[in-house]
C-alpha cells in the first residue's frame, strides 16, 4: 500500500476507534474508582464533573426548555467570580467543567476567557450551546481548549427550527455556518475536540428525527444524539413518556445512518424508561454537581427553583468562593439529606435528571448489584464528564 494511502487508512481506523469509545448513554464512574471508594468510606470528595452556566439568560425560547422551571435569584457572574470558581475547582480536585446547565453561556461576554482559563488550570472543559451567539472568529481560540463542543439543534429544517427553538429563521442559517466552521477548524488543525449535535425530542416533533440525523452527517460532526425531554415533578411541560415507545422504529432508522466516522445515537435507557427511576435515594450529585447561571450551587438542576431554597440551596459562588462552599457544613448537610429517607427522587424530583445514570450505578453499588471492577480495554472518551 502506498504511504499516503496507509496514512489515510490509519486516520480512518483511529477515528472509528474514537467514535466507538464515546459513551453517550451511560456513565464513566468505573474509571474514577479511587473517588468512589473515598465516597463509600464517608470522606468528603470533590465532584468529578461540575455542570454549570455563566448566565441564566438565553437567546432562544425552546418549547421544551427546562430552564423556565428553574427560576432563582439572579446574581452577577463577573469575570472575577468565574475565574475564582475555576481556580477553586482545580485546587480541590474537580476534573471537568461543562458550560451547559440552565442558561446559554454564550450570552456571557466571559465565555471565551473562561474556557481558556479552565483549560490552563488543567480542567477538561466542554460547552453545550445553541450556537447562535458563538463567534466564528473566536472558534480557533477555544476549540483547542475544549474536550467537546455540542450544538443543541432540535430541528433540521428552517421553519421547524424556528418553531421548536423559539427564534427567528435566520438563526438556523447562522448556526449551520458555525457548525461547518467548527468542523473545518478541527480537521485543518487536527484537533482532538469532539463536535456533536443534540436533539431534545418531544414526541410530537418526530418528523424531525431523520432530517436531524441526515443533517449531522452532511455537516461532518462526530455524533448526533437524540435524547428525551425532562420534566419537573409537576409535569409542567406535559411530556407523555409513553409516546416515546411509538418512535422506536424511527429512532432505529436514524441510528442506521451512522457511518465509520459518524455516530447517531438515541438515549435508549432514558427514552424507554417511561420517565421512571428505580432508586429511592440520590447519590449522584457528590460526583456530578450543577450550578445555575445565577451562581447558585445546588445538588442538581431540578432543585434550582427558589421554592427549594430552604432544604437544597447550598450557596452562591458570586457571594462565597466555591472552595469555602464545598468545605461548609451546609454542603455536607444537603448531600446527606438527599441520601436519606427524608428525600425520595421518585416523588420529590423531576424526571430523568443529568445524574440519572450515575444514580443508577451508585444505587446498584450500594445494594450489591454492581462492583467497581474497571472494564477491560481502552477508557472511553470524555472520561472526566461522568
């Protein structure tokens, strides 16, 4: 085989291996054995991952948005506050920070500096965004600092995009251009960043599933994931989880569009869960905690709303350093509360939270139905985003 063909073949094999090692419907707790063992011993541990936002603002009004259910007191997330948090996170042993949570972090003027700062601190950094305010001219600066860049794009046709995501039709074209530019820079500079697209699927928009999967393939992203829509404990968004079962064949058709270098994946474990949990205690936030774009520290996004302040709000990084919040008695008390018989996520929480798969694993571990044996083979990608 000529040398140029050999090099190209090696690149294809490497990319196949990278895509194969993406965990898009599961957890990565088995690669953090030391921290799990420390937690089992009752020691105070730093979260492996913190999922947060730099603002509660958003440029869109998506029909499925859980953020509208998370209203809490707004604080000012200044550059100094953000940088102090990133310093604290690195110091106490946090491994990954994802800018996702309850706001669109590109609405913050500090998003680019924050990504670069976090990476310089030794943290794995990630960004989930609708992409509209993401500046193409800043992509070359941030892409080398990101473990993954995920575009939230829940429709693949201009009119449907505007309807579902609550924006003008022009936004669709700008976002598509930004995705193309991101892929182009990644390939040109041979960057390790994973570029993906995410569809939040409400059953009534099933006609967008196949166009979404095809769009991802045409744009050259690494993956396209189709996930469920979360709802709160009151069912405020009106999601009928039984309707997802009617979409199984359509979702399998979408997954069949995967190629050697493009993965289409439905989050089956949640889509087919009927919105139910098997665990009655919440252990996950010790390992993956969430902050609101207001700076609020709480165990998870489903407890951001101000009505949960008394029992579940821990502090605010705009007022107090995260390191001091993490060391506080309040931090330990709140986590102890959600571990106790006084709290039941089956009745006291919304559906299918960010910590769901981690919770399932830790519940099984506590009940002798799982162990900490590390799986054989190569570790998965994005290992610090559990």
